[in-house]
């Protein structure tokens, strides 16, 4: 299988000759499409408020307290954990608030 070796220069000359021929004949030019404009995503401002949540061992929230009511949240966790029941704990919770 012999392979014909064609240089890039020869191929380029053929392409340029074909383009010159099309121009001479007055063939309509193909219009290039303008690149699509990308829409910028604007991050919506979300306000977040901090709470204290009382959770059980399976990470289900049992109660929710305002940030300034930490003592009440800890008291509730101790109360729920009494008598050998499942342990409860207090953890900070961030939640988005809507205005």
C-alpha cells in the first residue's frame, strides 16, 4: 500500500485556489454566526440567622431556640436525656430567613 505524500503547502495552495475561484464566480458568502452571549448568574442575597437546635441521637431536630437562649436549649437537652433515654445534644443551626 503505497501512500501518496502531499505537503501541507500544496494542500494550502489548492484551498486558496478554490477560494479565489469562488470569489471570481460571485458565490454568496456564508455568514458567520455571532457567538452566543452568556448570561451572568447573579447570586441572590440570602440572609442567614443562627439558632440553637436540640438534636437526638439520630440527628433529628427536636427543638429550636433563638441564639440568645442557649441555656434553655441545654436545659431541654439534659431534660430529654434523663432516665437512660437516648442522649440529646445542642448544636448551632444556620437557617435562611425570608423578608
